[in-house]
C-alpha cells in the first residue's frame, strides 16, 4: 500500500520510519496535517513579507508549538 520511508539518520530499527502510517485513513490524516502546516507556513511568510512580525511569529508558533519562541 505504501512505500518505505528510510530513516535518514539510520536510527530506526525497522528501517521504515513511516511504518505506522499503514492505512488509508492514517495516510489521509498525515496528508491533512502536512497541508495545514504548509498553509500556516505560507501565511506566516506572507505576514513577515508585509511587515507583520508579531502575526508571523504567532503563526509559526502554531506549527512548532513550544519549540518556537513566543512574541514579546
């Protein structure tokens, strides 16, 4: 059903870091999450290009959560 996704770092024991995405439902969910992240990244860059730095940082924060610094 799916292609193998080798771990670029070579750490995955199974040799396939995407082995848990093994149903059409899980594939659809993953695709939707990637699309949402892409849309948010596009919006964040658009905010930045128009000088709306705070909005840009807040939008990036929606993608990366606590791993991204907050505004202020």
